[in-house]
C-alpha cells in the first residue's frame, strides 16, 4: 500500500471554495472513485450544491494544466495502462468530458464519509475536517498579518510625508550662504 499524500496538498480552491476532488477523497477513504460516486448518486438528496459540484469542462481543463500531465510511475500490474493524471476512476479509464470530477466542500467530504460508512472513511473524515480547519486558521492568520502590514504601510506613508516636509524646511538652512561680494582692487570710479 502506497503512503497517502498530506490532506492539505489535496485541498484546492475552486469557485472561491476550498474543495477536495472525488478521486482524492475516495483514495483517502479507501474506496474506489467509482464506488464513492455511485454512493453519492444514490444519496443525492444529502449533497446540495454547497456540499459538492461537478467541475465544468473549463475548470477541469484548467486544473489538468496545473497538475502534472503525465505520470512517470510504471504500472505494477500487467495490462494496466498508466494514467496521465492523478485523477482516474476505478475502471482505469482516462477522464474525458464525460468523466469530469466532482469537488466536495468540507461538509460534502463529511457527508461522503457518512454514506460510505466504512471504518476507514469515518476515521479519515476527522483528518479531512481538521485539514479544512487548519487551512481556515492559516487564512485567518494571513488576513491578520495583511491587516497589520497595511497599518504599518499607512504609518510609514505618514512618516514619509512628515519627513519630506521637514526636509523641505531644512533644505534652505543646509545650503551654504552666498559668497560675499569681493571688493575690487585698484581705483574704483564707480563710487564717485
């Protein structure tokens, strides 16, 4: 059994929401993607739009371009075609337009664990929820840091303005005084 990737690395932002794709969720819960999707269809009333949604062709295309497009792993079983992406149904077919993935929000991922009802799914749902919570806390911390940086920037701009004002007032004082007029030597007719 290969080690599972960190849950945080599987959480994506789509349509302004943190989501996890069906293939990744199925792998975490220890079931084939096909089985997860079958159970979701059988229990469709438990999955409103704010729990899950299917990616559009454009979203799927954009996502595929962001993810490694080829798998360098050599298949372990004879006759298994290596998949070009980390997302594949249990039948090992490549996902095309008809097989766009489903994205589950935090609540959808929890609901999926309840319909699968396997011990591994229930245990992993706790980790999934914690991963979503950790990401939310990181976003809140980042927001606080950005707010503080904005305050610092505003203060620096005020100080910069004050320093420029002081500099403009000091500038005439820092200039060397004009040279005194030199006396002409010799006979001066101008004074008569």
